[in-house]
C-alpha cells in the first residue's frame, strides 16, 4: 500500500518506521521540507516529499501534526485527490501544553470533526491515544492475550475498515468506536487515553467517558 504521512514527529516518525518495516511504500512530509527528512529516509527507506505530494501519493494519508497547525496546511491540500483515499487524523488538542485556544473545540466540537472541517475531507480518528514508544514496540500477533487495542472512529465504514486492517498489521486490536461525533470518547482526559487497554477494556473505558472536558484539558 502507498501511505502518505504528513508530520514526522513522534507519531509520524513511528508510523513511518512501522509501515516501512511492514513493506508499505511511505511518502513522508513535514513543515520544513523534504531535505530535512534525509536521516529518516535513510533509516527507513521512506520517500521524503512535500505535504502536497504526500496527500497525492497515498492510498491512505495520515495527518499527524499539532492541532494548532492544521489551519496552516494548504487550503487545496486534497483538491483533486480521489474520494477513495482514506484520510486519518491522529491529532489531539492540548490547549495549555501546546495549541492555545481553538474556539470551536472549546465550544464542544470533537477534535477530529474540527480537523475534518478544516481539511474539507472526511477523516478517520486513530493512533491518538497511544504513546509513540508503545506504538513502536508493543505490537503483538493477533490472538495474543492482553493485546493492546486502539479505538478508531469515523463516518465512512470502508475507510474505517482500511484503518482497522492497518491497526491489526501493526500488532494491535482495532475497536470501532462509531462516528466522528462520538470521537470525543477517545480525546485526552478520557479513560481510554494513554491507557493500553485490551479490546474489552477499551470498550469499557469508552462507555465511561464524559463529554465535559476536565479543566487541565481546557484553555485557560
């Protein structure tokens, strides 16, 4: 599969390494330009590109950049890109720690629904609740007792199925958590966030989530 990755930070770099190890073609981009990705490319065999090319080279395109930087992406990033291309959002809103105040999210719009609105494309929310180091090292074969599960939310069933398959390839159980309007259940501050639960634990944690953000996850 061809996979475009926009963002080469902790999660983007980890997914580049993992997907290349699985034999996928990875086209990785960041905000500083392809020339700054030489070391990652040499390590993994990924192809460094600019963000526009990453959006056009993937069967799946993963957007994994800080929430505050989403509006800075080209407005026509997905113009002309086939509707069959699956767009994944791994992002989390960290208002006090990184992103500052994003009004729509503060007023209750789920993070990935806001991202979808900014990109002008449906997205699947995934890979947002696990530490990058765990994503790199803790995958296990299907059927392993206690295998870590990752929640996956989205409105398009075909797109979700593609992402759930990739989650399994990476060594994790995928849990379909419903549509983007329910994706708040896997945002920071919820019981499933950074918890490394198995599938049953993820489902239980999702059921216990509260839509009200805790003070530490709201802008001051």
